[in-house]
């Protein structure tokens, strides 16, 4: 007959066993240091209360560092992470390689916006669930626009943006007419520059995969960008990405900022922004060629095939990207602060319709066409990226070249020639060009 453990000792043993059972599954989640992701970390008690046997460990990284670590880990099947924050670029490539687990328990998948869901689906299977979806648009200071004697159109041209930036710039008082990305990275400055280039009639490659940086459309794009930033941008712009420009705008130093629609909740939040009550929104600019300079993107949650905790990871991804999570954020911080751009139900919600940037965000998302991103025909899909595995490396190198040009370390012509040479070499090596 086995001895019975009783009294205080028995209670301690039982408590220890219970604690072990409750903490038996720890999910390691790699995420970007954007505001919506930081907010999610503060709300996960809702998840762990419903799933007491799952604990969460966060690895929060700057965008470029996150991409590097996550890509290395998944390509080597390192198994360091159980849930990944990845973008629309990686999902179809990694899904086809078998690096991601198909998602089977996502909350109301048919509620996802078609444009966003389509970018996360491979052969009919959803390989990532969008945490938030975005395009890009113009965010501007209404008070400075009025002071300049101008009225922002709902659909401005690049010519108007230059005129407005010139009139709003007041360097003596630390106000710059426009803040744009300059930090090197395929998802940093090249996201903005590539989307902008589409509206100037440029393209990364022609129909035969020949790089196009030696064409006049790219020279027009980069001439405009460099001239605008040198005349009306903040100092040190070659080091500024999304978060740096967000801080500049919120501190009142930018007349206009053209960037991710997801920023709208932060620039209009009095807790974050000194100019929250003075912000207007417009579509990303165009040049009358039929394409606007906006992108299409989703930061999504995915599960690497190397994870040993797939069931628990599916539960977390389903919770974090659900309608319930959206309602949780709304109950805590208001509808203006919920993750945007993922679900049809959100844009059908009359409470969300009152949010000042809701319609402009949806219009921007719907105006981006990843299957026909450029004025001239191209052999690729993707608006601010080219959906081939080699793009991330090539575009990061080109981003470094263009960032150096913005910093005054290279001439425009030298930068374009170097971009053409580098891209041609890598595409030849990869077998796209004979």
C-alpha cells in the first residue's frame, strides 16, 4: 500500500504540481516594436486568464532587426520562436517553402478584408492572420495648412505636396514641411520610395526582369524625393524610419507626414500627440498617371513549422487577431485605437465609422492593387515590394545607397548607377537574367 502524503507537506506538493501544470507551455513571441504590438502586450491578461496553462514570453525588436532574426531562425529551423510577427511580403514565400503552419482556428476568417486575406493565402490555405492592415496616406497639420493659405485635397498631387511643404516649413521654429522615411531598409525607406516610384511611372523590373534604375522614371522619383527632403525635411532624415517620424510629428515638428495609415490612431491620441486635435488626412499623392503612391501591408501573426507548441500558438494567434480582441481594445482605449484594416465587420461598425480616419484608411487600402502595382507592365506582384525571395536583400542594399544619397554622401546619378549595377548583378546571379 502506497503511503499517503498529508498535511502541510501534501499541500505544498499539490501546489507545486499545480504550478508546474499551469506553466507547462511557454510561447515565445517575436514582435515588432510598433505601438499596436506594445498595446497588445499590455492586454494579454485576457488571454492568459482564459488559458492558464499557457505563458507568454515576448521578444520585441526594431523592424529591421526583427526581420533579420526571424528570417534566420525560420530558414535554419532554429525553433527559437513559436509565434512570429511577419509581413505580407514573407507570408506567400515562406508558405510555399513549407516554413509556416496553416492556420485552422482563426476567428471568423470570412470576415477578413479580401485584399488583406488574399495576400496571406497560399493555395487556398491561410498561413498568417492579420493583426493590423494598412496602406499609406498623408497626415497633415490642419493649422499649418490654414496658415499657409492652402486647402488639402482629398486626393492630392505630388506637385501640391511640394508647394504645401515649402509654405509650411519654418526652420527657425523647428517646423519642417514634410517628414518622410530615410532610414535604410527594404521595409523602411524602400517601402516609401518604391510606392512613390509607382506613381511616377517607375518599376523595379521590366517584363524580362531587367532592373530599371537607369530609366528616366526613377530619376524623376529620386530627384523629387531628394529635392523635397533637402528643402523641407528635418535634419538627420537619413536615420528616420516610421517610429522616428511618428515622434517628430507628434511633437509638432512636421507639417505633413506620408506614411502608414496605422499611425492615424497615434497622431490623434492626446496621450501621444501634442497636435492630436489639429490633424487631417488625405490619400497618398499621385502624378495623374493612374497610380497613387500608397502601399498595401499587414503585420500578421504566423506559426513557424519548427515550433513544438503549435496548438497553443494557434490559440494565441486566434485570440490576438479576433473580433473579440478588437472589442477589448475599444473597451479599454476607445474605438480610435483598435488595430485597423483587417476585418469587414470593423468598417461596418457604426461606432468605428465615427473615427475621423476610418474611411480614409479603408479607401487607401482598397486603392492599392498588388497584382497591377505599376503604370507599365511588370512580371511581379507587390506594391511596395517585389514578391520574390531575393528582394529583401537587394532592396536593403538599394535602401542603403538611397539613404546615403539623402545624407549627401552620394550624388543622385551615382546612387542610381550603383542601384542599377547592384540589382543587375544579384538578379543575374539568381538566374532571372541570362
